[in-house]
């Protein structure tokens, strides 16, 4: 007696650009271009090539030198600890902050301006103060990191929570769903793509924040920022470049990891576009 | 004073008496609307866009409160199908169909049973694990229908659900809706701007005029349920469609 309609099960597969040449070719070409220009400039500098040592020198003197690389990686490890701790704290505070604001207009009106203020204050000017207040150690560095990485988490999460389709909202309203149910079953899942996009931005900023912290707080075990400072003052061009490149690669790596996590988590139903 | 009561004494499921709706910005969407949906009836409201027919449904469902008049509802089992399928993109078909039962605290096993039955009823068997983005527009609307069916509605409200679908899909879904109506025994209040869809689906067609929305005419549809698809090509059907269209045009001018 049931209304049966036969339809063939079908799956629609979304094609992704799969050919490695078209994916990796263009950026590699740009890299080759940058390296070529780099070579030319350091050749033109002649005697003063400590200002910009040629790429091969950076490789042989720093990257292939176990003791230099050992120093760089060890200090990067300390910086990474600060960055990841700061990022974790920023994610938790950012999401809670945004959830609080999403619950009532008056909370949003009271709290959002301060998220913007946080984004706008010159953190670099505040850093010495933070050192005076909280010491020059791990704790203070993490605070700097959180302050720099927090805003994208707050604004992205809030945007995500508020972007819920009005029809879906009414669907929940018709079942008299409570605030908490709407948050957990509708708003939060709907906000996940925006939250992951925010995490990617915050991850990059957290690394920057940790390095900035290193620059100012040189007490205790040095992070990669203070190592960069040392190389700079000793005019060790090759080592300086190796440290900067390593630090940047670390930032890129974290950015990529969070992109990947986001794709794994919501890529099945949400299309992030090409990235 | 506007008020909404759930009474058990009346024979009708839904009764509007002299209902008016004025929005805070001063626009009057409805004025002096009397409307009744009895058990066993499928009532369709046709009218030009912006005539307040969606507002009618929103008042009936409780999403809006009428500014004047009386609204009586004789059931709390109300299905509501939106213009858009409003599926949650992160849930597959089964999880989407289970949503309303889940929100109402129905135990896991019972709602899985309900969902399976509803999915079979709308012919989506085999697509249980599909995510909405892999479904066609018609299949999404079926999922949306199935979701409301899990509530075992006594009154089913439809807000132009097939308006965005192509003609062929729309006609198929019309036929399936009629089957569901005859088998599941809910009463329906259906909003559309298609006159032939209105006449084909319903036992009663109500014609509304625009700004402010009011009822200008009511037509009983005499054809037996379930409807034979070929009824669309009979002179009687054409004549009724003509009458409704006339009423629509007169009300509009």
C-alpha cells in the first residue's frame, strides 16, 4: 500500500583538478624565478653579499650545517610550543566569545567593539608592558600570541553562527527547540566552515605572534625570533636567511595542516573552493 | 483581541475568523480572512505574489501571530513544508528526515523506524546515506516531505513547495502528494501561484487578491480522489481552471 517510486541510486562525484603538473607547475615556476632574481642580486652585490647571500650559500652554510640547523630547529621547537599553545587558547576564547555574542543582541553590542579594539591596538607597543606585568617568560609570550591570533577566531565564528539560513531557523522554531538545541544542532555545525577558515588565519598569526614575542622576551630559552635577532647582530647572512625561511615554512605548514583538518571535518558537505 | 486556541470541540482542524495581519512597518498583509480546513480536505490558496498567502500559513503554524481575529487549531501535529527544502547540508537523508523527531525527543530506535517508513513513502529508498548536495531539487523536496511525515501530521501546511521545480518533476510530486494525502489521511493547506496545480491537487480552491490579501472566491473541486493524471485534459478540468483564473484576474483588478 505504500507509494513506491523507483529511482536509480546515483552518486555525483565532484571532479578536482588532479594533474600534478597543472597543480604544482605554476608555483614551482614562480619559485625558480625568485631564486634566479635572488642569484642575480647577490652576484651584483659582490663583496657586500652578506646582505643577501646567494641561495646555494644559504644551503651549504646553514641548511646543510648540522650544528646551525640544530640550533634553528631547537629554537623553532620552543617557538612552536608557544605558538600552538597560544593558538589553542585563542580558539577556545574566540569560540566562547562568539557564542556568547550570538546569544543576544545586547551581548554582541557590548562585546564586539572590544574584539575590534583588540585587533586595532598596536600590540608591538603593548608587548614591553606585557613583559613588565607577566614576566618575560612562556606565559607572557603566550599572551602576546593569543592577542594577535584571537580576532579572526571571534569574527569568523560569529559570522558563521549568524549566517544560519532563516528557513532552517524557523524549522527549529516550529518544533519549539530551545536555545541550546539550536546552538548545538544548527548554529554550531553551520558555523564550522567559517570556524575552520578562522583557524587557518589564526594559525598563521599565532606563529607571527610567537616570533614577535621571541624578539622582545629574550630571557630564558631563546625561540627562533631571538635566534634571528642574534644572527642579525652578528651579520651571519646565510644563517639569518635559513632561520627566516625555516620559520616561514613552519607558518606555511601550520596553515596547511589546519586547511587539511578543516577539509577532513566539513569538506564532505561544504566546498571551500580551490585552496 | 488576537488569540490562538487549541480546541477539541470543533469539527474543523483549522479555523480563521476575520483574521487580519498588519506588520510593524504598517503594511497590511491580510484583512478579514475567514478560512476553514476540515479533516479530509485539501485546501489550496492561489493568489498573485505578495498577496499575503504565505503570511496565512505562517499564522496557521504559529510562526507569526495575527494582529486581529481568531485562529483556532484542533491539532498540534502540524507538518510544514517550506518553499526551500531547508535540509541541513551536513546531515544525510536519513539524519535529515529524523531531525524533527529528534527535536521532539523521540527515542532513537523509534525515530529510525519513522524515518525509514517516511523515506519509503516518498520513494527515496537507496538514497538514505546521500548528502543533500548530491540530490536533485526534486529529491531534496522529497526529503523535506519525508521529514514532515515523521510527525504523523494531521494538518499539513505547504508554502509553494514545488515552485522552484521543473514541470515534469512538479507533476510527479503532485501525484505523489495526492497519494500521500489519500493514504495518510492528513488535511492539507497548500499555497501556490499555479492555478492548474491548485485545481489538480485540492478539494477546495481559495482565490486571494493582493494588497491587502483577502479571499475573493472559493471553489469546490468535484473530481474524486485520488486523481487520475489524465483529468487535466478533460473539459470539466479546463472549465474549472478557467473559472479560477477569472476570479483571480477580477480580484486582481
